[in-house]
C-alpha cells in the first residue's frame, strides 16, 4: 500500500483522539470550568452535531477544489480547533471550539475515502479505506487512554495541546506524501451533487449505516455499567476490557476491508449478520466473565467490519457527481447512528426492560439494517463490482 494511505491514517488518528478523549476528561473539564457533568457531556453531543452538519457543508463548498488542498485545509481547521479548545477560557468557548473542530471530521473521512480509492487498484479499494480508518481504531486503543492520562496528570488542556501537535504532524505528512491530482475533480454543481445523493441506493446505504451503528452504540455507550452491574467486574477492570474492544475494532476494520475487496455484497451481509448475532448473544454472555470479555472483542470486530463495506457501497452508488458528498454524508450517518443508539439504549434502560436486555434490543438495529440492505440491493440494477480508479 502507498505511503499516502498511511498519511491519511495519521490524520484519522488525530481526529479519533479528539472525538473520544473528552469522555475520559469530563470530570476534569466540568470541575475546571464550573459546570455539571451533564453539561460537560454535551461537549460530546455538540461535537457529533458538528460532524453531521460539517460533513456535507464543507464537502459541498470544496467540491471543485483539488482534494489534496481540501485535506490540508481540513487538517488546518482540526489543528486550530484543538488549539482553541486548549485555550478556551469558558465552557461556552470550549463548546464553540469543539463545534469548529468537528466541522473537519466528516469531510476529512469523506474526501479521504475518495482519495484512498484513487491510490490503489480497483480490487484493493475497500482495504485502502480500511487502512485509513485504522487510525480511528488505533486512536481508541492508544491515543484516547494516553490522552486521558495526560489530561488527568497535567490538566485537560494539555491533552488538546498534544492533539494540536498531532494535527501539525498530520498536516506535514499529508503535504509530503499525498500526491496532487493529475486532473481536477469532476466539475459539478450542488444540483448534480444533490441528484447523486438522492439516488435510492445511496439513501438506502446511508440508512443502513445509521441502523448498523445505532446497534453498536446502543450497547457500547452503556457497556461499563453492564459489565459492572451484571457481570460483576470491578471498576479497575473496565479500562483493560475496553482495550479488548479496541483490539476488536482494528481486527474487524481490516477484515471488513478484505472481505469487501473480494465480494462487496457478501461482505455487507456477512458483517451485518455477524453484528446482529454477537449483539444478541451478548445477552447470555454477560452472565460469565470470560464469555463477556470475548464478546466485547467480537462486538468491536463485527461493528467495525461493517465500516469499509458500507463506505465503498455508498461511494460506488454515487459514482461521478456527488461522490465526495455522499461519502461525507455516510460519515455523518455513522455519527447519527451513534447518537440514536445511545439515546434509545437509555430508553431501554430507564423505561424498558432494563440493562440486562440492552444487548438484545441493540441487536434489533443491525437486523433492521439487513432489511434495508436487502431493499437497497434489490433496487440496484448494476452489480456491485469494484469501481475503476
């Protein structure tokens, strides 16, 4: 694989740390800025909304720009945003800085996915996307724990200064290794992009993404209380178990890319079926510590195995005008699924059958995703063959 792919991976790593590290620093941020934990938690929701809004808007605004320039601009936004977070004098300023930083998230992964597919032969495109997303998975294993430790040891602002340095490094590496395009991006206007976005196969692909990831985060958001209250793990055991989840993300991400390169249709079905089964069976695994840890790994693997297949499907169905926009919308769909799953998971716990039935309820989402997938494939008139670069 070309070095340019790994340059994209560095950018994805920094973005992943920025998105998730705040979860481990909520107490520190709340205490320092004089706000409640609930208010500090809105920094997570605010970031997600920034991703959903920024992905399509920035992608559409930069549609005619050379993609390397777009990536460099997005990393500049990311770097400046994290610097603003580190220097924020108030909660309101920190929220604004988080929203500003989030604007780069979806557009970077959306445009980066298109660039990644242009760097490799047609039969390696899904694996190329998976390699870029490996930065996001490694961020959960290494970057987030280190960033949490750094913030707890030297103040939460130190973490954002460190992530800004990662942004500078990513900006430099992308400038050095990502090649400039020989030809300018295909000329289009927002009408052409919108027509591409409104293709049934694209819309159904986005729906499938939302439903699949809603299942992952309906459970993962509340995995710590489930492991403590039902399985009986101590507080000290939760962090190592979450590292197991992160390892599953890496394995599943790369496996999903390879499966999609071989047969996209099969990869879509296999990964969503695997996610449905692992979530459902987690209901019974929670009663046994060894089984629970194994299934935490499997859920991470099954959940992220869907990423590359879903991303390449949306890219292929929006081929030509609107490809970058559709790709960015799919990143927004992942984040929308995260928010939807977390909300409905809370409903199951507080107003439904309770925490013990959460995995079974979560399994319903990828089951619905399988239905939307079957619908989308039935509408597709062309076979899901890899797109030529």
